C-alpha cells in the first residue's frame, strides 16, 4: 500500500485513519437523520447558487447590467466567497469543534441574504453575494468534517454519496423554487425566502447535530499549528492530487451552471421549460450519486471513479468534435451532456473521499484547505468557461474535455501511474 495513504498520528490526536474517538457521536443521532441533516446543511450552498438562475435577467435589468455574460458574476462572486471562507472555518472547527463555526457561518449567510434583497447597485450585490458565500463556506467544511469524524474508507464514500444524492435534489428544484419566489414579489423574494429556509435548517442542526470532534483531536488555533495542518494537507501527494483533480472536474460543473441559462434560452429558445430541463440534468446526477452509494462498497472508490473519469473524457471529446462540425440539435446536446454528468456523479464524491482518507486527524483543516482550493479553482475555471460563451456549445464542450484530461493527469500522479488499484485502509465504525 502507498505510504502516503496513512499518516503517523499527530501530537494531541488519538491516531490517524481508523481511530475510535473517546466518545461515540453516532450514538447521539441515527445514521439516517445524520445523513439527511448533513445533506440539508450542504444543500444551502446549492440553494445559494442555483435558486438565483431564473432571476439573472430580471436582476440584471433592475440593476442596470445589460451584458449577459457580466450577469454571471452574481454566481462567481458567491463562489469566490465560498472558497475564501473555507480557509477560515477549518482551523476554527478543529480547535473549537464543529457546531460553533457552523452556526456562525449560517448567521452570516442569513444576514447577507436578507440585505441582498434591498441592494441599490450591482456592485453592492456582488459584495453581498461574496458575503453569502463566505457564510455558506461553513456548511461545506463542517458537513465534510463531521462525516470524516464518524466514518472512514468506503463507509465514508458510501455516506458521502448518499449525502451528494440528496444534495443534488436541491439543484433539481432550486430554479423552480426561484421562479415561485419571484412570483411572490420579484427577484428580492428569492433572497428573503432563502434566508427563511436556511434559518429552518439552522434550528434543526441546533437541536439535533451532536459535536462530532473528539476532544483529543482538537488542535491549537496558534498560527504555527494552523500552518502545520496546512502543510500536512498540501504535502500529502495523494490528498493534494485528488484535491486538484476534484477542482478540475468541478470546474466543468460550474462552467455549465454559469452558461446554463444562455444555452437553454439563447441557443435553444427554451425559456418556458428552462427550469424543468435544468432539473432533469440534476436528477441524472442524483441518480448517479445514489448508484455510487450502492456500488462503492463492492466495487471500490478507485475502480468506479477512474472508470467514470475516462468515460467523462471520452463523451466530452465526442461532444467537442460534434460542436466543431456545426449547430448541434437539442436532443444530441442533451444526450451527450446527460451521459457526461452521469459519469460526474461517480467521480466527485469518490474523489472527495479519497482526498480526505489520509487526513482524519486534521479533518477540519483538511476540509477547509481542500474546499478553498477546489472551490476557488473550480469557480475560476467555471467563470472562464462562462465568459467564453459565444452563442455556441463549443466553449462548454471544450471546457469539459480539457478539464477532464487535467483531472486524469492529476490522478495518474497521485496513483503513480496505476489506475483502478484496490486499496483497503482501515474503516471507522
């Protein structure tokens, strides 16, 4: 087994992978409720992004933004705040536990959402969207850290896949919810009702989410300790390469999110059914994530994710070639897009689990560093794809293909050139 997969126990920690905590947080909340709650917490991110998609045109007009590509900055600003915030929450979550940083971040998100409903300018809107993202960053760090606190190995991959499946339901319904919210009072109602939904999830977490960080695994908040945690994450070849591979593949997803409205409305003139087609694409990823949760225990994280990544690249390559030959009929676009995103569902969750596996003793810091890099990086990749939109499908297809290849190169580096290996680190619980 690759030595980089298991780290030596750190001072002040119980052990590395597979260590039993001094107490059992799983006894305080059932697995089904924990999975549902973790998914609800993570879904706040998706809600913050996808619920505003139907409102981009109306919001841009109200705030005097005529260029459609510039309106995408509402998404990009949120993603940048989301990425930057994760550097803050991880070390604090490893020092003070998971609950405090989570509720601090949820409070910022709710406040940012409410104020966004009353902004007078597009510039201020972007600032508040970044603030929303900063608050929502706590949800990603804490959810991943809590799962790693309670599970390891394939069990973690299984749980993360189930969470991702539920998480994917939000993009399915978020644009439709956005339209409903807009019908109640225009685009500002989107932010008011998003704050309300988030407050409901916060109350659920306050009542039912236990503290999952074992006391012996708490780390100092001193700068030297934080830097040591960052060094552990960045210098672990396996974790670092899978983190960057996740960044690349997520960049493709953000590229589509940024361009989705223009693809469905500008290219295919499907404004009336945009939210339904967006939901259908999300449904395919949810089904993919669910099937991953059922298969990963038998097949293994690497076999599933490596095979799916190769499939993603192949489909994207075919898609790119077809776009270069001329206009693509909708049925063919949607078929190729759906096949690619089904493969995506088998890649993202497993890559996250593999990247976190060696880092159980610094789970909060690990989640924050990986979240920071993957969110900022994928957001920038997605923005580059989005602003390259030229009225055709070529930029999005090229983005998928190139980022898929980049992800594969990073996986090959992580695995020393060997794909589909079967590695069985110790499993918690």
